C-alpha cells in the first residue's frame, strides 16, 4: 500500500490524489491537524516530544524544538496537503505546502514551501526511508550543513521509540 502511494504521488499525481486545506494546529514535528483530521507528514520522521538530543553545548528536547520550528515555519498560514492514503492509525499521509488549494506553492509543488522537505532540510526531521526515499537528498543537505539535530548527536526517532516505549 505504501509503495502504491509512493508510485501514484511520484508518477501520476492523478485523480486518486485528494486535497485537504485549512488552518493547522501543530501536534509535533511530523504531525498536524486541520479541523479534526490528523495529517502525518509523509516520508519524514521527527524526534519525539520527550526525546533528548545533544548539541555542542548541552542536552535539549529536540522533539519540542522540531515542533516549535514547524509552528514558526507555518506561521498561522493556510496549509494544503495532498494525499491518497492513510496510515494504520487512520491519519492522512500527506505532502503539505504553505498556501491554499489554488496557491502557486501547491500547483507547482514548491519545495521551499513544502513542510515535509523543509523539516528534513533544516534538520528538524529525518528521511523516513522505511517508507520513502523522497527526502534523502534533503537529509544529506541538513547533515552536511550541520542543521538542527545534525549539529550534535541523537537517536533516530524510530530507534528512540524502540528504546523508550
């Protein structure tokens, strides 16, 4: 099912792609809400809210930092997410952009206004390669420029969850 979504998103962007748009509430670094719908940002994994990372100076709550960055980046703008499927928790798996349904960001799929890509590129999430290779280059960029969590040391979110759940 995940491969089907990846194929349809990457190649056809056809009639099975749906849109959801509106003002959001940020739940954490890879999940937002529009109304009652939870949207999981497809292809990325952000640190958990209670997760602690280390930078050159100290330990910090990198999950909280990730959430805060997403709140600042979206800055109360309308957000539009494109999706074709849901995960096992019934959350929409979306690729989301700053702007309304008719915005150029959505129509042109502007990478600089894409939440998923920006979160990885700025080092506030990692490419979730278990589900997609779409954000690997963004992760390489963040790592090579020491952005966000790449400034120090951290457990990948899926490793942290395994140790702490």
